[in-house]
C-alpha cells in the first residue's frame, strides 16, 4: 500500500490553478515565473499528480485531486453508440 502524500503549498497552488482552469504558473510573477517552479513541476510529475493531455497541456490527475483534498471530477458517461453517425471514426 502506498503512503498518501500531502501537497506542499507550492504544489497546492499549481494544482489549484489547474483545477480552476488558470495557467499553471499564474500565481507567480517576475523571474519566479520563468524557471522558478521547475522543481515543483518535476515533483508533481514524479508523484503522478499532473500529466500532459493529448494537446500537450498540463492536467491534474485523480491522484493530484486527492493530494489537495478535492473530489475527483466525474467523467461524462455516454450511452453505447452515442457518437455513431456523428462523424466519429
């Protein structure tokens, strides 16, 4: 069983930005915004709390949501054949 880790303040702010749909480093200013958070981003990736989506944008994972104590957003459920005839491959 893996130990549940708690996010640091810096990690929490980045994860909260992702949840809110803001740019990942929107809470930083000046030189901090340009490289100051590289260690924090690395730790978020190593912990499995963020990943890149198909568009190469950062997204929070279910584990990242758990690390800051928020409910995992529900994934939409579509009925079988939902996209049939709507241009889906």
